[in-house]
């Protein structure tokens, strides 16, 4: 800061919704005025010119350099300065940036006449969801508070029949998280290939969202988190043991920007939530249950079995019990107003897009309407929530595959996010697709396949239409009898239903495997052959979420006692337990009690 001038930090921070940042640097939002004060003077000097610049080679052409003098009114199109007030020994000037200004760290200088510019200081400019002119403007203030300012959230996991939730400390305002987020941008492949062009595009939330979806995973660019689905986590941390983004981002920085080991889908999504909220883009986590991974882009997930009913590891398609991604809120000027609003971004490295592991932004409206030809990655996300499941019998001797049956209602269920202001689960499935099995939903599916040229494409191995639409003679599924408890026997009922009018004799081959949440098989734990009679069908059930009890009233700067009660549900003694506690500005780092 130049001598005799200052940025009133508290005043500016309150007006710009940046009071939660732990920083001595001015942090403001674009499209909104902030104040700078000159001390020791009654009026500003004549011919005063301000210079705001960002990036490696600032220029007016790339909109990373702006020069402006003091005017009578603020500009709506560019940078401007307006005399705000004067006193006997100080002058306050209001500086405004345009609604579409490049975000990032700026240097502000002032020049008088022919003298050399004097640096006033630096400030960080963020997106502004409270400003109607900003691409990330969110009219609902309660949602704005939740999706930008809320540091703690819920992420949902499990499977479609048993949905559970766990807390996550996003911590977007803690410590030097903002500096780390800016470092993420400066270490992207886009920046390394062309720094000037990359910085000039940082006014656009859809551009930044795509860049960050690539940088949060370590593939291609030595990004933040290294994925690991092997079940072996030597040299790193079990993905399930993370409870917040702060430790991950700090570890990435302290290691010299080496990928943090390890993460899975909810970790990637949580870290991306932190980064996007920190930069001012409204963002939330979304969990899709029975989530398809359609590797070949035909909107069908193929599973193969041999004649004995054994699952075959054939093909790259898969269905995960759940998958977590992000929704961010911004306009889509490239597509039109109908496609604005929530946009899907996914930092989990599943399939490359544009040559690297990035995904989105995909308009949620485009997904619901089957507009799979629109940018970006709408086809992939559409399949995640609405692919058809195809079950094949495969003869390894002849290479022939025969369709056993297909299901159009299995993929994309109970799509979930946290409620605004509460930890409850909100179902947003209807925002992604029309009612499952309805004529409208089937029409959209056919529309999507037609847009991809799949309806008219000849494929000798594809099933005929009558095969797809035919109903199986027998349907069956397992039902859990009694409660599920770790360390206890699991009782299953096999429910078989004869869908034909005549009697059927059925030989049933059954196997059970331990699997990961991606349904990747680990070990076969049971095998049997038997027949089971008809039983009722099962309805999904939600698990309640319980944390801890606060003993007494919690007040700022006062100690509070918290009681955490544990129950061991298994018959074996549990050893080496760890209680991990963290909270925004509550603790320095993470408290572990052993």
C-alpha cells in the first residue's frame, strides 16, 4: 500500500460478503464498488489516473489492464473511480469494476500527470452472486448464503435402498485457502500452455469450472487429489478418512504441489465445492445413486454373464452404487437462457474430454431434455442418470452374446443434495429427468440416441427392438431379512416372480461378492444353488443421521463441552479408534483423540 492511502478492510469486506476470509488483503467482488482512502489531503490531485492490472502480461486487449480517472458517476461497462467523500485530512474514492471483469489478484496503482505510477496495493477480485449483472447472479438470497458462504455441508452416500449422509468441512474461508485456489488456476495445463489467454478467460465461470474440474484430479496435470479405488492406500490416506477440504489443500501446497493421496468421487466433489465457493461461484454437491459409467457413449450399460450366471469382467461399462459430482450456478451465454442455472461439473477422472480428464459444465436443463449434442459432456452425464441397463449372456467359446433382458428404470435414482439451511436430504431426480418409465422419459431417451446417430447406426451385435422391449419370463432379486450388522450373519431372501401364466421350473445359481462402491468385485464370499419362493418387494429406506450432543449453550469465545457417545454393534473388541474433530475457525488444524 502506498504511503498515505489505505483500503478500509472491514467496511469493504462487510459490503462485499468477504468478512469470513482470514486475510489482511482486500478481497472484493466484481461489479460492486469498494473504497480507498487517501490520508493527509483535502482533495485528490488533478489528472489522477488509476491503473488496475492482473496476469503476466496485462493489456487492454485481453481486459487484464484498465486505466481510468475520477468521474462523476460509476461506469456500468468498465472500471471507474468516483469521489465519495472528503474531510479536513482525507479523501475517499469509490472504485468500481465491471460485472464481467477477470477475477484474480490485481495490482492497483495511481499516476498523477507525468509522474511514475505509485502502487497503492493489491486486492483479490471474486465473482459476485449478489450482483444482478454477474453471470453467477443467484436471485434467492438464502441459496446464495448456502452455496457460497456456508462452510459446512452434507454429502450423501450408500446405495439407493439405504442412503446415509456424512458431514464435510469445506472451509473455503480458512487460512490461505484463497491463495491456494488461485495457485490451482496458475498450475493448470491451460495456464501453462498460454498464460495470457488463460487469464483473459477468467471472467467466464464456465471456463473456470471446466479448468478446475481438470485440476482437482491429478490426472494429466499434477492436480490436487490422486484417485485410488484399489482398496490399498499405502503411502497415503484412505479416502473415507478425510473430513474436510482444508487438510487436502494445505497438504497439496506444503508438498510443493504434489498430488495428495488419495481420493474417490466424494473427495473430488468436496474439494471442487471448496474451490468454486471460495472464488464466488455458487456450488453444491450432488449424489446420484445407481450411477452409470457409459464408456462407449451408446447410452447403454452392458453387463455380461456366463451360462452359470457368473459375472464376467468384460467391457468398460459399469454401474456405481453412488457417484458424487457438483452443480454450479451460472448463465450459459453460449447456449441460451433456457440452459442457464445449475451446471454439472465433475472432477472425478472417469473419461477424458477434450483430451484430458475434465467434465462439464453440462447444463442440467440440457440433460433433462436430451440435448446431448450441446457443450460440455452432456452425453456422458445424461448416461449417468438415464442409461438403459443391458444384461447379456456371453459364450466365450463362440464370442456370441445373447440379450437376457434389459431395464430402463434402474439407472439414476434418488439424486440427492443438502437442503438450504438444514442438513436434510433433498431429492432432485425430477430436475434431471422426467418420471422414470413414463412416455415422456422414453421419448427423451430416444431423442438423445437419435441426436447421437445411434438409432440409425447399423450394429450387428446390437439387440433387436423386440428383444429390448420383451419382458423376462422370471424376475428375481434378493431381499435382506432382518437388520444389517457388521460382524453378524446376513440373512437373504431370494424373491422370484413368475411373469408367465404357465408353471416354470427354475434352477438358480447364486454368488455373493464383496465389492467397492463402484461395484468392482473384490472377493467371492458365497456360492450356492437353490430355489426360493415368492416374497413381497422391498421399499427404499433412509438411515437417520446422528452426530453428537452439545452440553450447554454454544457461544463465541466461550468453552463448550461436547459429549460424543459410541456404541460397538459387533461382538469383537474394537481397538485403536480415532475421533477426528475439525471446524471452521473452531480449531487450528484437526484434533485427533485416540
